[in-house]
C-alpha cells in the first residue's frame, strides 16, 4: 500500500464506504493485494484520514513486548490487534513476532548506524554454543504453546490432529527427537499432550498418499470447467454419469481436502407488482411445481440486473417437468414488449399447449388484457400467485437465484457494458439447458430429461 498516495487511499476508501464497492473488485481493478488494501481501508475507517498524516514512529521495547504477548496469548487475530494498536501495517506485528523467535524469544532493539571503531574487530560466538539446556526447553515450550494458539486461538479445545501438527512443526524447527519433546512437555502441566502411540498413528494416517490421483484430477477439472457452480453432489453425479466408481462421500472428502467450495447464493429480487390493475387469476398450482410431462406447467417472472448504474431485465419461461428454459427475452425496460416477445418465441416452437397451465405472480404485465388474450388464443390456462407471496413462485425464484449466483454476483467486473452482460446471460441459459446436470433429474441435463420424457 506504500505505492499509493494519500489522496488515492482516500478515494479507494470512499468507494468502499460510500458506494459499497467490494474490496475484491477494487483490489483487482487497482492490481493490489486484497489483504493489504482491506487493512488500509479499515485503518482509515477507524481512525479517520488523519492517520495517513501521522509521522514515522519508533516503538519502544516495552510496547513491542506487550504487543507480542497479546498476539501469542490473546484471542484477537494479528489484523485485529494491529488495528487496535494503530500500526500502519499488519506486517509490522508479524515481523516483530519473527524477530522475537529468531532472537531466542527476546525483544531486541536494533542499534542504528555503524558500530564503534573499537567494536568492529570483535567476533561474536554462535548463540547455540552457549545456550543452556533449561533455556532451550523453555523456548520449546513457548513455541509449542504458540503453535497451538495460532491454530485455535486458545488452549483446552485442541484436537489430536492439531497437537500432532504442532509437535511435527517443533521437530522440524528445533531439530530434536520426539522423546526430547515429550520429556520437555511433561514438565509443563498446563500444556496438552498425547500418547506417543497416538502421535505415530495419526501421522501414519495423514501420510497416506492419494489413492485415487486420476479421480482427484477429474474432480478439479469438473470444478474449474463449471466455474465453481458444481458442489460435491453434482460433481459426484457427473462422475457416475461418466462411468467412475465413486460416491458422494468420497467426492465430498476429496473436495474438502482440496478446499473446493461452490458459490453460495445471494438473494435480491425485482418486483413488478403495482396493485390490481386487471384480472387476477386463481392460484391452482398451490406450490405443486413439478409436472410429469413437458409443456404441462410453465412459469415466468422478470428479474433485474444492475450494472454500472444501468439496468437490464430478463424474462424467461421455465418448464415444470425438466426445469429447462423454453424461451426468454432480454430488454432494457420491463414493459409489455419484453413479455410478448418471450411468448412469441415460445409459441413458435411449442404449439400443442391446450393442457398447459401458465403460472406467474401478480405483476402488472401479467394482468394486461393483451397478455391474457395471447394465452387464451393458444388454450393456455393462466394461474397467479397469491398477493405478496413469492414462495408461490418458488421454482422461478430458485432459477433466478441460481443464475445470478453462478454468473453475476461477485463477477460484475467481468462485464464492461450491457451488451457483454446480455451475451453472458444467453450463454448461461444455453449452458443451463444443455450441460448443467441436476440431482433431481438423476444426473441428466434439462435438455436430456425433456427428450427422454417426450419419448415415453
């Protein structure tokens, strides 16, 4: 963050504070480290822009000792503690901890400038040669306590795996035997310890190599190809569909080990309700959304996208059998033209609709006589949700949530204008219909399931 001027830092802070722009988006745009940017913005948010004018400060030995003690034995994170202390960077506290460890767990204030003439010729004996055994054991105990605090921020709630990891780190750092560590730890009753047999068993279990490297590689490929849209259940279905002998539990374990997590949904909703301006149809669906055959139950609604101060609207038709998108229309305005163009596209490819029930909310477009007349001409029965009850239109709302989670929320920086967003929506609907498998459809895509249902 030192390469940014004071004015630039204030501008970035205002974008985050006033405009609500995510830190990740700002960091990517400015090519900055997200952690460093987040700390600088939090520092300004707590102490105000005046913190940027504070002169360079030299910290005393007592101040550093107090800060290090809080970092090692307190419950606050390094970032939170650095903010409380008003440090210009969280890296300062990390450096103090590193130097504290390197200097034999002592705070050493470096002397600036060249050494005195009479001191230049002196040689310093290695510290390890004069180190006392009791001091070494004390250092080992402090390092052990520090390892556990770093993992769980407290003592008394450690798991066997965490204790094993701490002991292994000490063996590598201090280059001592396991017996030496256990003998040292046994003298400190407040430190948690496990049996030697437990240590050897746990390390042997964790040391086992991946027995299915090809499966692991394929899971990574599927996860990356679908852009974090597939969780472990859907990836397991895809693998089984491809002929792999695996299960949901195996895929979940491998993904957990690799740290692969699918995107979570973020819910926002556009509402077109303007009161009763036309004829209201009854709610015959009653949340029985799914149909046995295609073209028996259709659903539609309008959703809104916000991009760089502009709006884009999508109006799709979703089939209740396979959950596929029958037709859709995209426009800058949520008017009747948007809805009618969607209907025209649907009627071109689907003409036998006498038994079709078409479900919507009570939006102003669906109360229009023009819209209702178009449905009657094709023998479609119109159905509406109850007033102010979005759960009655839950299937359509679920698709909108899925769509925005997998290609829009948190990815707005990818689209420079509405034309690019329109192309991305069109590509996602193609992907959703033809490539994205569903657990409800037994591992088939909506297009495959629809074709299968029409053959019966």
